[in-house]
C-alpha cells in the first residue's frame, strides 16, 4: 500500500491507494509500456475519471489577488461554490459567496473564471488526445509518486478567443506510473484574448475512491490587463468530494 503526501499551502492532501481494487475502476499496469501505450491507457482511465466525477459533488474555493511591486496585496476576488452534476452530466455551480475588492481597472467575470477552470481541471481523455500534439519527455518523481511526463499543445486551429469560450492547455502533464492517471498538470490556457494573458498554473490531483480528481491549483504570474502588466496570485481548491446517493 502506498501513500502520497502533498503539502499544499495550509492544507495537507493525503491520498491512499490500495494495491487491489474491486469493480470497474481505472486500469492499472505494472509492465513497461511505450509512450503511446501509456497515453492510450491513461486516456481510457481519464474517460472513466470524467464519468465518475459526474457522480460527485464538491466545494470550490477560488481566490484571485492583485499584488504590487512591494508584494502588497492591492485587491482580491473570492468565490465559494458548490459543484454538482445533473443526470445528463452537465456541470452545475451554485455560488454561495462572491466578493471583490479588486482595483477599478481590474475585472474578473464569471466567464473568465469558468474559462480558466476548464483548463485548470485538465483530464486526459481519448477526445483530448485527438486534439493535442503530445511529446514524451521522460520519467520524473512528483513527491512520492513515480510519473511519466508529457508536453502537450493544441494540434487543432485555435478558436477566436473573443467569441469562443473554449480554452486548451499548453503545457505539461504528469501521469502516475502505477495508476496511469494524470496527477499533475501545469502550463497556461490558450488562446489568449487580445488584451489579456492568463497566468501560468500548476494543478495537483488527489485520489478519491480509485480516481484522481482535481484538488488544488496555484498560479503566481505577471499578466497583461489592457495596456498594463500586473502580478496576480490565484488559488483554487476542490474539497469535500461526496458521491451522489446511489452511485
């Protein structure tokens, strides 16, 4: 039995992974695989993760801070939400609390937040594989986990960012060598809007009932906002995963 301890700021995520599983959980392989085989199996597992995720609810906490050159926080946006999925698998978000003290020239709307979260929660699926150019980088240790590392960038023509909400990951993913699921993702969301650049981020995943679900995202980056550049700090947590009754 192996444990994964990941310190995430003020919280500690402890993941327990059993050697054997019952039921139709994600595939797990011990023998050596080619990069293409790893991607294929991980994508199948990702599809199962996406399917399982729709049977869970969770709490979401997002904070977005602007910081000046003296490391002083000049404003903040905070949103607490309850995330659920309907019977058709559509994501529903009920905002419990939303507050903003951001400077007047800084605005973050619901669409912008949702566009970011779409990429922050990146899960590899067969559909995603078909939309990306993916390159195997090698093996790497992520805390106590042995992982396979892949770089990826969209292979399709990117949509007009001014009229489309679709965003894609340009960055890197880490796939656990034992469970063959994504346990970390990092990079940036593309395409960028003409006057904005989203911050580069890192997302860590946690194990819940055999599935690796998004747990914590952080970003600390200089971004464009109009004609100016500002530093922002973003933190996004998904906690309290609970399976829907009857799942």
